[in-house]
């Protein structure tokens, strides 16, 4: 092989890999774990195209942190983030739940939204019931229709009072169920797309 052919092949390979390296990914951006908040990482050339970061979704059982903005995460990534923690089974979550979290994040920019529970298999649901947890036998979680979460404002050590978050949810016009868990052991809000009802545990 001539020297010219080798040089030409090397240049083409370099140009091809550089093109691949600069192609933006269609997947959700990876997250950094510093200070419990997600940040976008990727080529600086695309930084100006990103919508503003609203908050960080933090999965309390797995430690995953995912940026939340107007387009991230995708509905599929959100459902995967809230898959059943016992079996690993995933189920599509209702899209209104992610929309609600985006609306709440817009009211608390830079916050960390800790995801306590999403999809629960019937197996996990029954296990929790038998252990004395306050879960319904026909839970909205088992249908992919519910999410339990708390909102931790920037710089705060404790999440917002669940009663305050409940009021914000209702002020947004939420017509589904809202459960409030304002105890030391359970400090979170439940939102679902079922019938309009309210409870305090």
C-alpha cells in the first residue's frame, strides 16, 4: 500500500470519528451527582440549544439523578426511572404526572424533586400492605397512574411541607387524587390521575 493511500485512509477515519463525536445524542443527557442536582454534559456547541433546567428528578431508591426541563426526560425515561423497585418491572406512567412535576418545578426553579414511588407491581403493593404500610389494595400506582414525591428547594435540607405542595397542586387545577403524608417517616405528596379525592395520612 502506498504512503499516500495510508495517509488518505487515516484522514478519512479521523474525519468520520470527529463527525460521530459531535453528533448530538437523541437520548436524555447524562447527569452529574454533585450536590444532588443534575447537570447537562455534552458538547459546548449545543449548550445554547438546551431549554432552561427546571429541577432535578432524584430517584430515592436507586440514587439516579435526571435533569428536568421542558423536554427532558422523555416519557419513556420517566417511566423507567419510576419502575417497580422490587421486581424491576417497568410500566408506562400517565403523561400527566410528568407534566405536573414540570409545572411544580417551574414554581420552584433549581429544586430537587425526590421521587418516592411510581409504578408498583401487584406483588410489591401486596408486600407493602402486609407490612402495614398504608397502601390501597387496588392502588393507582399499580396502574401507572400515580407518583409519590417531595420537593426540596435549593439550599434547603428539608422538603417543602406536603400540605403546601398539595395546595400548589390544586391551584394548578389538578383534578386527580392528592394524598398528603406529613409525618416524620413519610414526608411526601401522592398525586394520581384517578378520581378527584383527598386524604391525609
